[in-house]
């Protein structure tokens, strides 16, 4: 049974401007440790940041709570399996809120074009 759905779209140029203004510190606020390592390995593409941010926004929308209660962006990570399929890796407050929601599984899809990144998340019981 589906207990939550969320989607988000992000403009890639917004993240390019933020990176120019704040440098790598901006990415460190958004990305968890696993994501930072993958981002570095890929050459720090701005589209990677936009997709990850859209995924995190979609997740908090699926929870129906927004970013609150001490949850941080780095508590929500998007990791890819060997074939590239994305999944959510939750920790800290994001994990606690997921467990409290009654959901038992997450499903995520990501996509991007030149100007936009989109994410869709489903929480299932």
C-alpha cells in the first residue's frame, strides 16, 4: 500500500549560481558522505547536485512533513547500485521519521535534462 508520494523539479542553473557563490561548502550542506564521494568521482557536476536536491525534496514531500524536526539534507542520501538504479539511504532524523511513518520501503526515480532535474519518490507499507 502506498503511504506517500512526492515529486520535485529543480533548475540546474540555480545550483550553478550557488556553487559559484558558496563553493564546495554548498555541496557539503546538501550531500551526505557517500554522495560527496560519488560527486567528487564524477568531476563535481552541477546536475548531480540538482538531482540529489530534487530527490531529497521529493522524499520530504512523500513523508508529508517537510524538512523539520532536526532532519538535515545529509540524513537523506541517494545511492546507485552497480547498474545505476537509485535508492534512498536514510540516517538520523530522516530514518526515525521514516520508521514512524509506518512505511517499509522507498522507491525513487531521477531524471535530468540540460536545464532541469526531477525526482519522484513513493513510500510503501
